[in-house]
C-alpha cells in the first residue's frame, strides 16, 4: 500500500510503500476513500506537546514509531477481514466510518465501549498507521460505523472533530436553549460544535476567536454572538457579551491565554470543558474553586457509542454541514502546512483514488 507518512519528525510527509496488512482475528481491512486533516495531526507531526512547566511530552518517548501514516478521520470501503470477524455483518465494498481511538480491546473501559479512556490507547493515525494511506487496518468490526446517506467527506470528520465536540457538549448539558454556551475557537472544531448545538436546538451560541475571518464563518454557521478576543480585557468583554458570568464554556483551543480567559468568565457553578491541545498551563486560585463551585474538566475525543449517536443525528441532513475543502491524498503535506499556518476554514479532507 502507499502511505503519506512522517519519516522524520517535523519534516515534509513522504510518499512511501508499505506492506498491505493482512487482517487476522477480528481485524478488518479497508481501502481508504477520505481522510480528514485535523489540528491534532500537527502535534503528531511536530512530535511533542507543550505541558507548560512540566516540559514537553514527546511522542517518540511514548512508543510512537516512524514511519507513520497519520490520519484519524477516515472513511473507507471494506476489503477483507479476519476469521473471528465472520458473521458480524461485514460485506466487501461497504462504506464505513472508522472509529480511531482504539484501546487494548480487553480492559473494562474497552469492554464498556469507552475505548478512548483506555490507559493503553493505541489510536489509529498516532500509534498505528491511519488514513493518510491507501489502506487502513481496524482492530474489530465494532469500530466501524455506517454513514448511511451522509456525504463521506463530511462523515470522515465525525470520527474526531464531530465526536470530540459532541462529547464535550454532552458534559455541559442539559441547558436551557437561551442560556449562552461559549465556544472558544472557530476552526473546524468550533464550526462542528455550532452545527451540533444547532441540531440539539440550542439558540445562544457564542463563538470566540482572534480571527475576524473565522468569526464570520462562525456567524454563517449559526453562532448567535461572536467575540474577537484579541487585545486586553477579553474575559470582561466576554462576560458583558453574555449578559453576565458564563455557565458553560468549551475551550477548543486550550492554551494558557484562553484557559485563563475562560476561568475568569465563569459564573458560580460554571463549567469549563477543556478540549484543545494548544499547550501551556492554567494556575487557579484554589479557594475560588470551592467558593464558586467551579468545574474544570478535560474532554478527550469520544466513544464508539457517541460516534454512532452522532451519526444517527446526522442522518437525513439532521446535522448542518461544515465548510469542507477536498484535496487529493498526495497533497497531504501541503494541506497539513496550510492548517498549521491557520489558513483553513472548516476542514480539509483528503480524497484517495478509491473515492
């Protein structure tokens, strides 16, 4: 198979040949048709995460091996499967979304279909080859979801950006439709979050970014209010825009600056859900955590159950689309660099020859 892979950290992706995997056990082999380009891919490509005063977390120290085909937003067609996957409804040629946040497959979390919380996570596109390739090997049939009538390019984005925002939103719900929910970041995740909130019937959706262009995209997607957080007093301006301190904020950037702004804008009993991996740290005044009954909670992607639930919502056009730019798979490196430079509205989805 061909792969567009990291051969050396922070160097251009290279087109390489790899052996096409032969599925064993419960494994399923798919021919890739679509692969989303996600901001997390930038961190994988750079090889590290910024942990603030705790230094850097380097992927090569955590067992990531190169060369690596990234890509964790994948749609493909079923090609073949191992003997233990017989009788599980598989047919050659089926189009399926790939759930990529796979774990060990045997622990209590994996058995409960909370694979994304497995301590031995082996995510596709990070610890195993992902969708930037002609083929992808999936551990078992339950990690495949039928997209039905959804555009496969859009469906690919649900495997990460879709379930990531869906899971984060679930952590602040239920809320009255007219109570502001603040979304920090108006990139692919932010626009996807607006779409999910609209599908849930929420009306007061506040989008925050430092790019007027992205905020305009957020307004077009259905944000009721927008705030450019550049400059001073962003937290105070956010509180004023929302008509008072905020009950629910989802930080899709999650850097030191955005986290501090979000924390300072929370009302008593407010919730800050931290999603992004931008980096840095947040120092909080501990008495305020108790006196104001605040919640600061991380949210890591989503589960297979949430992916199936989200796809069900999206059937028949139930979930508004986000802006998608299609690029040939061989443009994987230039697409990644455009995203890294902040020049992408919505999502780039790579299309393979099989599409």
